[in-house]
C-alpha cells in the first residue's frame, strides 16, 4: 500500500475502530477478492466488535492499494460516509478511470466547510444530475455580490435536498461566493416554537464556531423569542459570517421564510414555488422535475447491483418507468435487487400492482409506486425487524433521532439497535445523518406518510408503546444529560402522550413543577409555553392557566444561566395557584431535610 494511504489509515484508526462493524465490510472485501475466507474467520473469531474492527485494520495495513480502495468502497456502501471521507483524499490512483469513480468533486477544504455547516453527505448510492446542478450553481453565483434568494422547487421525493447539497459541493463556488461558509438548516412543517428552537440551535452553532476561531467573542444566552432570534441571526450573518450561504431545507410556510428575511444569502428547497414572494431582495428559482432521467435512474439500479447500466436486464427500463424516475423509489427497489438479484421480473410485477389507495392523495404526485416499493421493502424484513420498523410510524416528520431513543423504544442493547438500523439503512428504508455524533436517523416524509396510512388503526397503541417504554426506562426520573436523547424526550414525550390519548398522564406530567423545571432548564421556556397552548383543549383549563401565568411572568428568568431557583420563583404566585401549592410543598420538604 502506498505511503499516503497507510498514513491516512493510521491517522483515522481510532475513529474507524470506534464505529465500523467489520463483519459488514468484509463481505464486500471478499467479493472484491482482497480478503480471503480464512482471514475473515480469524477476524470474526475476535470476541467484540471493537476487536474485530482493530484486527481488520491491522490486516488492511499489511495489504495493497486495491485493498484500501475496496475498504473505502465498503465504507461508502455501508453508509459510513463520514468515515469514508476521512480516507477519500488518500485514495491511491490505480487508473484514471478508478479515480474518476471515486471523486465526489469535493476537496478536503470543501468537505471541511460542508461538514462544519451540517450539509448532508451524498446518499450512499448517488448519481449526478449535472444539468440541474449547474443551473443551481449558476443562480448561486448571482449571490456573489449581493444577498438574495435561490428557490429550488419540486415535488416531494424528487431529490431537492440532495441537489442543494450537491450544488455547494464545489471548491470554486465556495471560495468565490461563500467564503463565510455554508450553513444547513432542516425546516419541514413546524410551528413557531419549533422554529425558535431551530434558530436557537443555529445561532448556538454559529457562535460556538466563531468562538473557536476567535476566543475573545462571547457565547450569549439563547434568544427568547422569534424576533430576538431573527435579530441575533442578522447580527451573526452580518458581522461574523459575511458572505456565507444559509440553506433552508424543505420550507412549507412563508411565515418561516420571513424569519430569515435578514439581508443574507439563502438557498431554499420547497414544494411551493411562490414562497419567496413574501420576502425582499433579489430572487431566482430552479425547477426540479419529479423524476430522474431514464439513464440516471438506470445508473442508480446498476450501482446497487454492481453492474453496468447497459447490462441490466430488460425489465430495468420498465421498472424505472413504473417508478416514474422517482429517486426515492428507485433507491428502494435498487436496495431490494442488491439483496435479491434474480427478482427483476418479480419487482416489476410488484410495482405494476396498484394495491394501495391513499386517502389523502396529492393532486400532482402519484404515490402508487412508492407505496408498492415501501411495501415490498418492508416485506423482506425479518418478522422481528418488520415490527420494529413499524414502531417508527410514531416519529414526527423532519425529526432525526439518535439510536439511544430507539434503544429505549425497542428495549434493545445499543449493539442490537445498530444492527437493526443498519438493516433499514441498507434497504433505503431509513437514512443516516453522519454529521452528528452520535449518528441521527430519519425517514423521508413520504415514507412516514406511507407508514401512517398503513398503521392508521394502530397509531394510538404505537404511541402508547413509546410512552410505556420511556416510563419503564426512566422510572427513577427523566434523563437530565442534555444530550440528543434527552432532548428528544423533553420535546416529544407530551406529543406521544397526546397521540396515545393518555390524557390523565399528560395532565399530571404537564402540571408538575418538576417537569417544568427540568424542561425549562434543558430547552428554555418557549417549548413549554407552546405545549400548554397545543394541548390546551385536553388540559384542565384552570390549572393550565396557573402554569401559563407562571411561565409568562417568569419566562425571561428561566432563560438565564445560572438557572434560577424555580421553587423561589413559584412561591411568588398567588396562593390559589397549583404552581404555588407545589412550590410550597417542595419548600417545606427542603426545610425538613435541612
Ligand atoms: P426531496 O428533498 O425532494 O424530498 P430528497 O433530496 O430528500 O428529496 O431525495 C429523496 C431520496 O431520493 C434520497 O433520500 C435518496 O435516497 C434519493 N435520491 C435523491 N437524489 C438522488 C441522486 N442524485 N442520486 C441517488 N439517489 C438520490
């Protein structure tokens, strides 16, 4: 193996050892002929995942360039995109052809900028859409001299997000137009309090990064209202990140866009072409057709089955036609064919069946192919995994969850959860965001729509399961670590309770001063206030009023750090208030405890 590749492996060794599952990667390496069965057995005989990973790397270091390339490819195929990117720049040049197939157009600098800004990586199997990408880049170049908006619009699942991420994966574009960086924000359908939380976390990210570069700049407390958040963002973009690009992914509502109307450079993806009408500044747009060109869709299928597009069986074109070129559907079918390479006719037939009737059918988008593909992918899961996948029906759209949340939901060990998730990712039934540690997982909106339709009658019991599993795991009190898992529960426990119709439990949770204290400490008061409004209809009106009054009087205090003494604050409520009653009890308890 050449020196650069070996050195890169050594440098990345600890990250690789920490994350990879050797057993998944070795299958690919054996089929590439760079690993023997005996070598695989020796590695498999190691007792733990980490030791297997270390043994594989040790062996790899003694092998040639081809082995490095095969290992890199295996990482890409098994969705370890971020780890693959560590090795990317040291890929040995075997032939010009080989270099071409590995290149993702990004330099180390581009990768660093995009990763810092949270721009998603390419999907595991990816085809380029050069004409479209160039159209977006051309519009982005117009933002070189002045702020403005570029709207990428098209149907759900047409590949807008992938396209937006691809458009900025370009050295010249970033250095010439956006030297201040590229910052990605996933939006989706959200209410004002969720929007506030998203902007808060964007501001936090920006401030933190700018503090790393300039330790004299200070971190502020999170902005408490949307107006304040907008001003904070305006300041950050103007002063600390001039000439940077904000990518707002999947915007539904023009009111959301108004929060970003701060004279900066924005690329947004949306299904609604007219959204940017409500904001000021220069505007341009790019339409994304709902499906890929036939050749591109065939290329995806070929990549999944490791073949050349010209050598695909005759059914391939018909499959692409039935999928209407939808990249999401083609990816689902491609993943199935990778596992069952002799089922071309079978999956074509499956797609041609029109078994599913959507109740809420969009006028412009035909979901039949997606429904068929989803059903076929779910069908090939083992029975156990199928049940676990159905549990994901309860996730909210556009929300990414860490594996730990699923470990609570499924009551499985983290390693078992990893195996299950890997199976779903391999089948394109689930996507992984590798920019975060721990990794976050999510489904495409259309997949969640499908699951919700499929499990309409069981929704209540699925949500009940989430609540019961949470209660079992956290019987001693809620998590307080402030990590992604903890945030998930504070954000969504009330949602699951409401959907499960567990009204009594929802009331006792929301009418508990302890819950209010911990949630406010972890997330700030905005979300709490929103919960009382959102579930107002099912909560006791009088007690709800007590809590809302307490929060509206003390919201600004609850944003302060160090965090104030909530019992003290609550003791200034009128003595008829439930908030006061609980605070008094706690104060008395404190006194007796000394
Ligand atoms: P949208 O944002 O329009 O809803 P996405 O960009 O999220 O759509 O794409 C949906 C899915 O389609 C992706 O998760 C990916 O699996 C697949 N996909 C999209 N574009 C491509 C592409 N260029 N190459 C391969 N797969 C793609």
